[in-house]
C-alpha cells in the first residue's frame, strides 16, 4: 500500500503512533481501517483550513453570498470525505467476503479430493479382497 503524501510529510512513525493511540476514538476493528479514516479526516481538515484561510485573506472584499458558498464548500468537503470512507469500507468488506468465500471453496475442494482419495483406496482394498477370494477358489 502506498504511503499517502501527508503521512510522508508528517513522518510515518509519528502517524503510526497517533493512529495507535487513537484506536479508541474510532469504531475501527484493525489498523487497516484506521488509515483510511485518518487520511479522509486529514483531507477534510486541510481543505477546511484552506477554505478558512481564503476567507480570512479575502475578508474585506467578501460578500455574504460568498461566505455562504464557502460554508457549503466546507460541508460538501466533509460529506465527500465521509462518502469516500464509506465506499472504501464497503469495498474492503466485499473483498473480505470474497476472500472468505474463496477460502470456503478451497476447503470444500480439499474435502472433495480427500473423499475421492478415500474412495480410490477402498476400491483398491476391494480389488485386493476379490483377488484373495479368487485365489481361494
């Protein structure tokens, strides 16, 4: 998995430490689920800060409609981040389900092969018994 650029800037060790310490804050079941949450949250924070800075710089010339549009831009950014996280989570769940089904199929194939081997052994034993019976006659 490629390391996101933000994690590279902050420092991978520091990010891993923060993520490990914040496990209780998120309803994540594993470290793999924490990375997308952190990435989407950081993206939202960065875009929100950029939007606020833009507003502060242009405050003198800003008008009410522009402020409303900027506020909706922050909300849209938040909902995009949430949507991306949900899509990523659904994709991971589908992949996990696919892996689980493939594993079950392999187990069933192995059982089927074992049964075939058992049948072949019993056929050999039956052939040996028939030979012994034939040699007794």
